[in-house]
C-alpha cells in the first residue's frame, strides 16, 4: 500500500519540475504526506457514502453503552423530580380549590418539614436505623436459610420428597398470617419481627434457588467431569456459579416482600421504626407523618435495590450482553 502511494506521488502532474530535479527529501516527504491525507479523506468519504452509519460502527460499543447508561440515570432522576413536582402541584391546587380535605394529602414541602422536625428531635435517624437493622438481619437470615434448603432439595431426591410437600402446603399461606404465631413463639421483641421478615424472604428465594440449580446446563457438568473435577468442584465452580444470576434475581424480587413484612412487623408491638411512625400517625391522624414514613420506606427500598443491582452488574458482567436490544425502542 505504501509503495503504491509513493508511485502515485512521483507521478503527480502538478508537481513542479524544479522540485523533481532537486530531489530534496523534505519536499518529497511533504507531497507524500499530503497525498496520504487525500487518500485517507477519499476513503472515509467513500465509506460514508456507502454506509451512512459508518461513524456509529467505528465508535466502540462500550462508550456508546456508557453514554446510554448515563442518560438513563439522568432520565430516572428527572422522572422522580417531576413526580414530586406533580405531587406538590396537586396539593397546592387542592388547597386552593378545595376538592377534598387538604389534610388528606400533605404537600412534599409539608412532608419535608415534618421530617426536619423529626431530625431536630433526634428520632428520625433512630427510626430509620432500627428499620434498616431489622430488614438487613431478616433478609440475610432468609436468604441463607433458603440457600441451604434450596441446595438440599435441588441436589437430593430424598430431601425433595420430604421437604417439598410441606413447603408446598405452607408456602401459599400469607406471610402476615404468621405474625401472631411468631409473636407468641418469639415474644413481642426483635425476635418476632426478624423472624417474620426472614420467613417472608425465605419462601420466594427458595423457588429461585431451586430453579437456578436445576437449570444448570448438563453439558457444563459433563465437561467438568471429563476434565477430572471432583463433585465439590463441580458444585462450587459450575453449578453454584451457573445459579448465582438467578439467585440474585430472586434476591431483588424478594426484597419487596421483605419491606412489606418489615412494615407489618413494626405495626404490631413496636415503639420504634418507620412502621411504628405510620401506626402512631394513624392514631393521631397525622397524615404528614404517614407520608414521611412511606416515602422513607420507598427510598430505603430503592437504595438497597440499587445496591443489589450494582453488585450484580459487577459480578456478572457477562450476563445478558446486548440482551433485549432487539426489542428496545
């Protein structure tokens, strides 16, 4: 390619004769460089004419995806901002027009002022902290118990025959129906609340763990055996790794039930927590306190869900590469 360009440069008709005669290296190099630039511009122009999306293909995919992810985060934050703006507008119009009692729908500004009052008297962080403690302990216990039982059921036919009928009978019972039983068994302290949260996490997690283990590709297991892997290595390196993405999906799905159980547990026999704020506000008809607690629960759930999603993204970068691109609009 280089030789061809040099030949073309030497054959240029517009090159002055005195320069050809002098044969100076600098003049020749300058003309050669100009010719290379002209050839490059011509190639790029022809490429654009043939493929209008040429630049889109040249830009690395990871930079495009990074810009798209950044734009998605911006739009999500903007969506929340508009939600609170609409809420404030509706509350203001209701106050001016009197559609219904303004006490029933406090504005976001009123809710923020209520939260600031709680923060000044030192109780807001206490309520948030105790709720987070109950949630995280119950969630971890529920996931750990589901992991142990799920592995037993998925890997052992005897365990499946013994445990599955019992779990299939108990599973459809609403979790909140067990709250009085747990209060009798574990008392009205932290034990009953954490037990209810753990049980609410355990039931849906168990299904995801079983499916994740059983859906492991048999070809992977046979390949590991052919390479001399032991049963322990096959389970830890192949089966468990294959099931981890499904387990993380189950953790994110179970998180909503975990927070639901948290609120119900704190509504009975508690004197601290976000659920307690809702019950206490109901007794005294403090609507701003109810909205404050509900908003904080939603924000706490969103932050923990985002943490799980970020952890999943870091651990499973290979998962779902370009999946869903065909259906995105």
